C-alpha cells in the first residue's frame, strides 16, 4: 500500500484576535507550539480558524504567516473553501502561490448543489490550479453531503487526493478505501471518533483538540500509526472529555477559552461567535485537568 500524502494529526488552527484584528504574534507562537508538540501538519483558516468571518486580506495573511513560520518543517494545508466556485479557485491559487502543500476545500454551503454540481465544483478547481485538494465533507454545517460515489469519481482526478470526513459515519472510510484507491488520503474531521476512523483505514485527523494539547494529540496518532492500539486507547481515554468540552459551546469559543487559560492568546472571537458560557468554561477546565494540560 502506498504512503498517504498526509497522515497523523493536523491541527485546525484557531485564528487569534486582539481588539478586533488578527493577532499575528500570537498566531506565530501557536504555530511554533504545534510544531514543537510534534504535529504532522497544519491547517490554517478552516472552520476552527473562523474563516467565515475573515476578510480575504486576513485569510491570505494567515495562510502566509503559517507557511512562513512552518518553513517546510511540516506541510501546510490551507483552508480555501467557498460556496462560490470562482472564489474557491481564487483562494486555492493564493494557497499555491505562497507555498502551501495542499488546500482544504469545503463542500459549497447554502447553495445545496446536486451531486453533479459538487463534482463540477471540484473538477473546476482541479482544472484551474495545480495543487493537491482535500475535499471537506461536513454536512452538519453545509447542508450538503458529498456521496461516496461522487468521491470515487473525483478520486480519478490527479490532484483530488483525499477527504476530511466530519460525518462520524465510520463505515464510509472502509467504503472509500475500497473504491477511491490506495492513494486516497482519509482524514477524520472529528477528534472523538478518529480512533475508530483510523481502525477503518483512515490515516489521521484534522483536529480541534490539538490546538490545546498538541503533545498528547501527536502521541495518540503516533501510537495508532505504529499499530499500538492499546497505547492509543489510553490516550483516547485521557483526551475524550476534552474532545467533548471543546464543543460545549459554539466553536471555537471553548478552544479559545482554553488557550486563553493557558496564556497563549486572547479568547476573543468574531461575531456572531461570542465568548463561551460559564457552564462551558467549567467543563473545559475540568477536561484540561483530566487531560493533564497545564
């Protein structure tokens, strides 16, 4: 079996703000902390990075900083999705121009395209930009679910290389592994089900929890990749309540609260996301203690 293009844990990085603007220094430090923690890649300006409320200028700048700070030590998979195909092409072009290793392209939201429309969307991006593309399927946010049959068609295109699957439907990994080919990269979009996803043949996870606990997250995925399932289960038990707590309120507000508690950035988010509730804060603090994150 060939080596997947991406594997292990790739944090879906938060975008820190201060007084309404991107806090570039804090972001640089967060990227360095992730690399020092042993993560296998970086994903700026995804859902957790609040891409929906960044301007194009801010989006470009965050990707540029991430690529520059990473400096080739780990691959950068830049968020580049849109419900407009032309806008997505523009974002993927920028990702390529600044040196990202690949782009993460969410299925178009709000439009609710057909399966043929989804195929045409990704095929158009593929034709316009020579850069590896990961499809991001998150129907709970987009109201559209790309089918395994459509993914099988897309896998035949050279630069459509894999998927971030945030459906929690573990059987899909087995089906895609059989139909999309051995080069198809399969990354979970859910920390809590990533262990099961990898048991079905997945290669890793684009993780929220790694923002807060990069060392433990990297150790978990290293154990799975080494075939140490018992060791991985131990890390799963250690982190499972943190996985849950970071979604105790609208994401990424609990993650930003955790990072602020650790002194790493402000908890400021962009409206309509507001700071997380007191109940969520208490849950996050309990989970941090249980996970040994200080």
